[in-house]
């Protein structure tokens, strides 16, 4: 701000003060009547000599508010995207685990059905041979025992297959939940870091503007 601008601003302020002090007082009140055109002319003159630092300070404050709003929107978008990705991953993993479980169950049922069929065939074969063999009773018992053994093995295989499928589904769901949690944590951390850096930069810019204002005020004072 030049010496002329400072002198002109002081002159305009002095005229405004004198205008208010010499204005006609309204009876029964603390108000007064000011000449509109003269007052507006003085205010326009004062506006013309205002330093550029005030305009820059206003611009920095407006820019700070805009940047903060954009940072908040970006952080909300990051959290929303991470949440959607985690939900999609959980859904896909759950569907995959369900498919694995259904496949294992179907395979176990097929194995069990095949064992029952083989056992039935053995029993029928034993019955057919019973009329031809002298030791029909022992053959029948052996066939029944073999059929029971096969059925027991099939049942055990079916139970083990179901257990393996359930364990795989639980492990897959746990891994999906951990990955979804990591996505949310990474998004929160990135948003926090971005906002922290942005606030630091804005505080630095605001400090520069405030120093300019204080220097101007000291100079005007």
C-alpha cells in the first residue's frame, strides 16, 4: 500500500467521522440523518484505496472453504467405494462358498447312492447264489456284511466331504471379511491423511493472509 493510499484512506475516514459527528440528530433517539450521496461517495473512495492484501485474504478464505468441502466429498466417496467393494466381495465369496457346499453335498449324495446300489446288487447276487451254493447262509452273511461295510464307508466319506466343504466355506468367508476390513481401513487412512495434509496447507495459507492483515493494520495504525 503506497503512502498516497494510506493518506487518502485516512482522509476519507476522517471525513466520514466528521460527517457522522456533525450529522443532525433525530429527536428522542440516538440516531442521526446522514446525506446519502456524500456518504456513498466517501465509502466508494475508501473502497478504491483498500489494499490488495484484503482482497487476497478474502480469496484465500473462500479457497480454503472450497478445498475443505472438496476434501470431505472425496473422503466420503472413498469410504463409499470401499464399502461397496467389501460388500461385493463378501457377496461373491458367500455365493462361491455356497456353490462349493452344494457341489460337495451332491457328490456325497452320489457316492452314497452308488454305495447303496452296489450293496443292493451284492445282496441280490448273494440271494441268487444261495440256491446254488451249499453254504448259502455263509455267502449271504458275507454279502450282507460287505454291503454294510460299503454303506458305512460311503456314509463316512459323505460326512468327511461335508465337513471339508463347511471348513472351506468358513475359511473363505473369514478371508473375505478380513480383506473387506482392510479395504475400509485403507480408505479411512487415506482420507484422514489427505484431510490432514490439506488442513496443514490451508492453515499455512491462512497464516500468510493473517500476517498480511496484521502488517497492514500495524502500518495503518
